[in-house]
C-alpha cells in the first residue's frame, strides 16, 4: 500500500501531463463532465497523439444513402455503374408472384417474366434461372460481372440481381418487341415480315455490339453465344445483345486464342472452335455471319423440317456464294422482291466473308460495321451512328467525308468492293487478313 506523499507525487505527475496535453491541443469548448476513470487495471494503453482513431459513423442518413427498405446499390468506382441487389420477395412482388400471365419467355436457362419496379415504376424483365437448367452459378456470376462492366447502346442493360439462398434471378431493361427470332423465323399466318432495311438496321446494331466487345473492351470479350433469340428489340427495332452467361475474356499478350470447353448453340458455332476448342474474336464473326444469313433468307440456321440438303443453312448457301448471279435465290421469299438488288448483293457478300471456313480470311467486326453502314440507297434514312473504329487499310471500305456522310459515288464503290471481296474470299483468291 502506497503512502500519502507518494500518492500526491503521482497525482502531480498526472496533472502536469494533462496540462501539457491541453496546451498543445486547440481551444475547444469545455466538454460535459466526464465519468470517473476506470480502475487502473482496466486502463487501456494510450494511443499516441499523432494517431487519430476513426470516429463512429453518424446515425443520420446522407442524401446519397439508400433507405433501409430499398435494395442496396453496388457501384464500381471507375464508371459509376449501379447494380441493385434484390431480395426474392421483392422480385416476387415485381412479377406478381411469377404469375403465368407475366411469363414472356422460356428456355434451357429458365423463365423470363415481365414486371414493374414498385419504387420507380420502370418496366423490367426478370429472368429466373432454373436450378437444374443450363445456366449454373458460374454463368450467373459471369453475366452479372460482364453486364456490370460493359455498357453500350447495343448491349442490354442489367438493372440488378438476386442471389437469395439457391435462387438466382437477373433483372434487365425490358425490350418491348421481344427477340429477333420472334419477328424473323417461323412467322404465324398474317404477321408481316420484317422489311429489308429493318433487317439491315438490326444487323448493324448487332455488329456494333460485337465491335464494342472485341475492340473497345479491355481485355476483349468473346460473346460466344450470338443467335437470333439472343438479339432483343425495342418498339423501334433497335437491337441489343443479351444473355452473357457464356461470354469469355479474349486472349491477351502474345496469345492468339483462349482454350475453352466447346459451348454455344449448334449451327452458330465456328467450325474451328468446334474442332479444337480454340476461341478467338473470329469465332464471333462466324456466328454473326450465320445470324446475318438468317436475316437475308428468313431461314433457321438448323431446320430439320427441310430437305437434307437444306437443313444446314450455311451448307445450303455456300455454293450460291460463289455465283453472284444466284444471290437472289438467298432472299427471303416473304419479301417478294421488295429490296434493292445492289443492297442484297453486298449483304450476301458480307455474310460470305464472315462465314469463311478459314478464320484468318474473316473480317474484323469493325470492317463489318463499316460495310453495313453503306448498305442500300436508304442507309442515311436509317439514322445509322458512325462507328468509332478504324477500317482495315487493306480493303479501304471507309469512304466517309469530314462530316461522316458518304456520297452516292462513295457508297457505290464501297458496295462494289464488298461484293468483290466476298466473292473472291469464297474462291480463295484473297490474301489472309493480318
């Protein structure tokens, strides 16, 4: 037990330390009376004055804070993208408990429902993944990450997702006209076919979406599942690519390809990818060629109801590619000849380029976009946006002037070059594209 004089000297030392600390600190209003100090054995080691301990967060809500009854928002620092996380109960309310009359689509991945967000009133499409379906957790994660990082007018927008327990749901912007497949293939009696220039508009938009994935994304992204059912349309037939569950990052550095288990839809996959599992951006170019040929012909990529020689669309069309005089045989009969012959010739030539058996002979998507921009005499009326990418100098397909508008002569030359390029590529007379 300490004596009284020792206790006084200890108190004086403490008082001196406190006085010196107050002298160094800025003048602040007197704090409220402090609680008595804890016993000595409970006193924690003091933190040096130059190290500041963080203050607890204020309970008051800031202007940017989400109310507790709203889904939290996940934002990436680089681009301000927000992807909401929803609970299963919230999405059940959005879709009216996933009622049958809200169902707008169904496939191997699960079902798609139309709904309306209660807080904003926005109409959305809710994809509920089948737990035993083709799209598993890996594909779900890939799609969320891809659509959270990739943004372009011709890619569908991801609004949010749900990962409650074993439930996996994705919430997209709603595309009111459905898929390209709904308007192009196996039309019901009495439904009008897509006009020629609407088909070219849809092809251009799909090409621009792929161009962005290949040339603007860093590293590049290989879509790997381009088909007519994955191209969605709005009421003005503006097209957007959807369903990124199979998308894969492209090769980086000195690598020319990425190796992958062969996945996709039969009839749309590039032949070299099916044989070797080696995936490149040219694999997407082939798939685009198949979809473009569907737009030209109105036929499915694979149709087992036709004669054996016509069941595979590409195999049926290949002999015609080598004979420009037969190009009209490829036109959709439902069009009844209502299309410019020169526009058809150029479209067939572009499709032929994309479908070349040798991947090195296929064009880049930037060249395809340039060629499609000049399709037909009514190209300017379609309100095409200029592609930001550069054309291949070896083919000189870009003929735009300083105002990015082609003259009639320029368009004529571009069409002629594209037809010649496509015809020669089928007969093996062109050099490989480097």
